[in-house]
């Protein structure tokens, strides 16, 4: 009977130590580097940087397209992107009321494309893109009108 009373505190002590030791392993050190499985495989590659540029471009285009075009005089356009030989990759139409927020993003994107082109020695078709002459609202969307249209 005496051994039985000695085993109970010993069992309680072992149980307490087990619970405490399991609980302390949950403390995470936030200063540790990210797990390699969470990092994109090609973070420093041309493909990764192109994907980042594509995201920025899509974001700019979607912001410009949020507004319905009802009056073409309330819209304008700007060159966007950069060809390796020089000149813009495209023109984008956007409402004048968001010009102060959108234009710096377009310029930032264009500069990033220029840097990308230089870094990876990108070549392009070197065809000059003619700027649009005006904007028309067709079915609620702003359409860029070129000289030949």
C-alpha cells in the first residue's frame, strides 16, 4: 500500500512534465527565415519577375476598367510599358477623375518594364506604336480610336 502512494505523486510528476514539455515546443521564433517550401522556386528568375509585372499590369487595367464609360470627354489615355527598342508597349484608357492615383502607377510599371528589359536583354519587334487619336464609349467601355479607324 505504501508503494501505491509513492507511485501516484511520481505518475503526477511525469504527467505534468510531459504536458509542459509538449506545450513549450509550440513557441515559434518569428526571426527564423521562411521555410523553403513557402518560397517560390524561381523567386530570382526572369519568369518570376515577368509574373510580377503581369500582376501590376492587370491591376492597372482592372482599375481603369472599373468605371463605365458614358462620356468620352471624361476619359483620357496614357502610354504604358516599354518596348526594348523604345516606345510604349500599349496605350491604356482611364477616367480623368482617377488620373492622380493611376498615372503614377502606370509610370512606375513602365520604369519596371524598362529595368526588366535591360536586366534580361529583352528584344522586341521595334515597331512603333501609333498613339490613339481619341476615345469612344462603346457599350459602357472606353475604346481607343486609332488614326486608321
